[in-house]
C-alpha cells in the first residue's frame, strides 16, 4: 500500500553486514565469537540465563543467537533478509560451546511464526531504526504476543522486551548542527557533512527510516501496550585528546540534563507485558 512503505530486503547485502552494520569489525575478526561494545552493552541488559527461551528479531549475522545459546538459553533468530539468515546459520554452526538449542529462519517481524506466551526475552538490537512507524508498531504488538505473560499464581514475572537503537534522533536534529558549526570553525568542517547520516556510514541514509529519541521510543512501546520499565541514553567512549575547555564542554553536554538528552547517541529500553 502507498501509505505503508517498507524497505526491500535486497538492501541488506553481505557487504552491508560486513562493512556497515554495528559490530562488523568484531564479527569479521571472530565470526561472532566477540561482540562489539554496543552489542555487549545491549546483551548485558537482557540478562539471559540458562533455561530461557530467547528470540532475536532481526538477527543479522547471528552472533546474538550464538551468545544466547552459549549461556544455556534456547535461542532463535529471525530476519527477513535472506543474506542475514544465511550468515546467521553459518555463525551458529561455528558455535561449539552452546548449551542451548538454536534456530534461524527467514520471517517478517510483523508476523512472528511462534506461539503466544512463548519467550522469556525478545531482543531487538539495531532494528527499530530500519522499520517505518507502522511496521514498528505492528512488530511490537507481535513481540508482546509472543512474550510470556506474568503468572499471578506462582508470581513468576513475564518476559522482557529489550531494545537498542541508534542514533538518538534528537542528536541528529538538534545537537549535530551545533557540533558541525563548532567543528567548521575549528577547521574540521570537511569531516562533518550536512546530513549526519552520512557522517560514518553513508548507507544509513537509505536504511534508517525511523530513528528514535528516548521519548519517542517510550511512546512507541506504550502505544503497543507495553509497560515500560526503563528508557535511557548512552554514548560510545570518546577517548579524545582535547584542551580543557573542550573536555569540560564534553562533560557538560554528555552528562548533565537536559543537554545529555540531545548529545547522547544511543537509546535503550526495557519493557514488559502489563
């Protein structure tokens, strides 16, 4: 339908997953044995433990499925891109220490091929920004369906929906123009294109169709019927050698509200069934 756009899976090639998708350096070096800093942070939030059932929506190269199974969880990955399914299957086949079961299939996040109340964890890492708003809403409703419900008899909590997305759209919209101006005045303007999506990975201009702020991600989860436990922002380490004035400004912008709401680059969320 004209009012319901969707990105074609052909955009997601092996070159994309090996040169642009978060964690590609670590994946190329270790075939998924080692996770990037960002994926490690998101994975730790999920607190996967033995005996759980876990679904990785948009599993990409498969390293998250692999690590979940290594922790003793039965881990399943779905992706709508055939290349991703193939790469994930290869990554999982290289895992020799897994205590849990694994499975990878081609499927649409908007129509998950699993029964209701099935998963203890559903992970959506670096996927949200690739789904148009209508797709994200539909996918989140499906995630809520397949998550385990709380058990009022035993008191066992329900499943958790763990999300990571980047960049924080408030940075691109409101903070980046000031960053670009400052860098231009410092003689570094050529490194900072007018479109922030072209700053590091040019292909993001084509595939990032729904970047989020902390507020918009909270609203998206609530609109799908989730109880949101927490939404927060983070940033990769800067590790820059700067004069005292710039270093002080960086501390203020990245650590003090309300500035950090605009300058932090990554958005995390944890939600559950109400």
